[in-house]
């Protein structure tokens, strides 16, 4: 087995990644000149300009939804990446500027280092390291850059409507060894009338467990007493109370701490007539698998469903509970929706679907899965790790015969969507080495 990746490749990758991090490519729904915001557009254009310098042919959607860079001829092999990132949150809690890459502790810090700018860069330099050895592509390799992955995937919806489907490919946006199955994704709102008694606000993105929830209302002392009784972290402010949790990706909701449901637990006894609050604070509480709400939902290939109460607004204007569910690959969506509508009606709420992605499954004995798995095992020496059924939603599910492949290892400290997101040099170089071997086995003439 050849050793393609050098220290020079790593240093080049760090420089490229630093440039991409400098674009605060967070969704701006108010943008009019671009579909998702000027910063995302600028990041997309910068990425494509880099690939042009490297000799790739590039294309950018005239409306700005997506772009791609490709090299070679023949069947299409896709590398599915995204350039948008989640908001940085409370920047004062970061040890670095989240949008100014910083090198320290043998790692690169900044929003997007792990999700997904870093893995996108690593996959490219994995390919480059093989081509630098003089090998020629035996098919067309296309790096596809989406710009709305952290929200509604409108970029890939447009791409798939306009562009050819790849014969095979991968999304470097999860864990090694690879994801052969991805749970279905269902995001929805439970909506009801507003109320005047108090205010509750928490959560920012549907794919993140909320780390902060805010109460405004007259019963400050009573709420504090309840929070003390529950031993939950909080702080009194000039306008109300802030309750703290721990952010995690929605697919990993059970390892997060939901600030919204914690606050609801403290409020529910003080406002017993509020049915939405009762759902949050009496029924759901800390249950991140939905068992208390609709019963146990699981299957053999992919395990338990996860449920994240991601955003909540209880105000005079509206009651709105936004939820992210990752459901087992064998479950029919209609069965799940029926249970959710029944739950909503019990609490005088209406169900409104926001986003849906069907499950993904690629057989473990397929050429793609078996080759990617063997490349990972031969590079790392890890022969025990098996293909994964994940709760994550990656671009791999937008095309048949694509899977999620890295870039995180089982011993990587995962900081997707978190404060001080960073990626170590060691993990980045390891990922590049795995990708190099995979490209060598699948995409070049020997």
C-alpha cells in the first residue's frame, strides 16, 4: 500500500481550510441578491476559484444554489460537500474568533473545521496526493458544493433536478468507517395560540440541541426555586432567567442537555393550564428518544429513534414547538406522522411538516461499501469497526449508491456545531490518507 499523503499536502490543506473558514457562511434568509446570503455565495465562489487554479473545470449555478468542480472523463464519481455552517452562537465563549482560523495545540480552530469545510478540503487533498504520484483518473470525479445543508437542502434539491446522478460517491460528513444506512429525517412544528402569562424562548437551529432557554415573566422567584430544586444551571438577568444546557447535533440528542425542556420542567407547575408547557415539561422532559411522547420506536438495522425539541417560542403572538426526529430506516413515515398528529391534538396543537428526508440504505456487500471499508481498514489497521447505521443526514442520501465516509474517527473529539470547533492535524492527515487510498482503489488507472 502506497503512502500518498505528505506533510506538504497537510500544510497546503491547512492553508486552504483557513481561507474557507474566513467566510462566515451562515444562512441569511433575508438575503435578496443571493439565495442564502452573500457570505455563503462568496465562500462558494472562493472554493471554485481554488479548484480552477488546480486545473479543474468548474460550474456555478446561475442562481447561486450550488457549484461543482470536476476532472476526468467517463462515469461520474461524486464527492458531496457543503460550505454553509451553523451560527457560532455566543462568540464570547469561544477561545478564538470562529471565523478567523487559528492554529494552536496541533489543531486548526474555527467554525467549519469539522463540519464540513475541513473534511471537504481533506478529501480533495487525498485525491491530489494520488494524482501527484502521476496516476490518471479513470472516471470523472466531481466535487459538489451545496450551500443549504444545515437547513432545508434547497441547494441539492435544485442540483438533483438539473444535473446527472453519480454512479457512486461519498459525502465526507460523518464518521469512519462509513454509514451504509441513515435514518429518516422529519422536522416539524407543533403550533398553537399565543398566551400572555409569560415568555419562553429557546433554540436557534433545528439540527442542534438548544443550550440556552430564556424565561420572561412575573414569577421569577418561584422559577428560581424550581430550578434549584431540579439542580439545573441558570442565571438571573435584568429581564428574566437564562437556563443552560449542552449543545449537540440532533442526531446525537441523547448526549446533549436540552435547555428548553429543562426550563419547561421548572415552569409547568407554575402555569398548569398551559398545555404546550405540559407537553414539554410533564411528558417529554429529558427524553431524547420520544418514548414518553409516542412510545418506543426502533428497528434492528438502525436502533432507536431520536427526538430533539430544537426551538420553542411561547409568547403572546404564538405557541410554536419545532422538533427534529431521526427515525429508523424500516419505519414508514406515514405511521410516524399519524402518531405525532395524535400527540399534537391531545395538547391543542396542530402538526405542520417543515422538512423530510427519506432514509438511506446501500448494501454492505456492494462494490462501493466494500471498497471504502477495505481502504479504511488497511490504512488504519482497524479491522473490527463495522459499517454504521447513523441518525445523521448527509448529502449521500440525495443520490443512489452514495454513502457517508468519514471524516471523523472513533477517537476524534467531535465538535460539530459546538464552541471551539477544531480539528487536529493528526486526524486531518489520517482522513486525507484514507481518502487517498479510496480514490486510488476506485478512481484511477493502475
